[in-house]
């Protein structure tokens, strides 16, 4: 069964990465059918995630790809981000942990420096807004707890979720990550703002401070 037929019969979730990619590519190249091309490309990139994070130059070097496909893929990524952002504002964070992770992962796609993001929530744990508050280097970011508290108060937030990425791909938190979380928690406690979680996002993986019992 071809990917399009499979999608219509069983839903998009039933398709493998290479089958989804085949639908995106639409056609193969001379001597290589689209399904074979999809499998070859995923092997060359290493994964669908790495393909979607590839630079314009790297992407266009691969056979069967080019600037047109690159711009289409970037448009798909941005549509996904906007869809997830809308879904986040509709539901309670506490009832949608999986959505929260996917949303955060989408925010850090193509980031080659550490970015510290904060999601601000009302007393029903619904999203008020989110903001990239601090930008760092490849392996560190300087965070100022007072700025987070100031922003939370300005938007009347009752709770926050912290998140930052590790461009190296490894999501295991450092001691510095744990220390700054404690500092933010202490600052927030003074004004009765709860920290629900701190996510560290790697490449295809994440660590939740709440799941680890650190909050």
C-alpha cells in the first residue's frame, strides 16, 4: 500500500518516517523511486530530526533536494509551531504534558545557541504567553531570575514553566542548570509564583525536572 493510501485508511500516525517523507517529496529521481529515495535520505542525514534541522547548504547538497524543498520544509516547520502554539493556549498544561514537550521541541529547532524560554500561565494553568528571555552561547546561557519574576508579574502569571535547549543534543541537565532553577524557584516563592517544570531539550530527547522529582 502506497503512503497516501495508507494515510487515508489508517491515519498519518500509521506511517513511518520514510513514508511521511515520501509524501513530502512527492516524486523520486531518475532510477530511484520516491520510497527508496526517502530511505536513502534518512540514512544519509541520520534521522528525520537531523534532516529537518539541516542548514540550507547541507540540505541542498543531497540528491533529490534543493531550495524549493528546503523552503517547503521550513514552511511546514513554521506551520507546526503555530499549530502547537494555538493548541497550547486552548488547553491546561497539566493535562497535556506531551503537547508541552512537542511545543517546546518545535521552538528550539535550528537553534545553534542555548536559549532560555519561559511559558507564563494563569491560575488555571493555561498559557498566557511565552518568551525567549535569554540567549547564550553553544554551551551556556546567563539567566537572571529577577527578569523572569518581573515578566511574570507584568502578565499576572500564577505559574511558569522553564525550558532551555542543549545544542549538543544531550538533554542531561548540568549542575549549573539545577543551580539556576533553584535560584529562580527561590525568587518566585517570594511573590507566590509556582514553577511547574523545567525542561531541558536535546535532539529528539528531553529531561523534565518535575519527572525527576527536582521540583
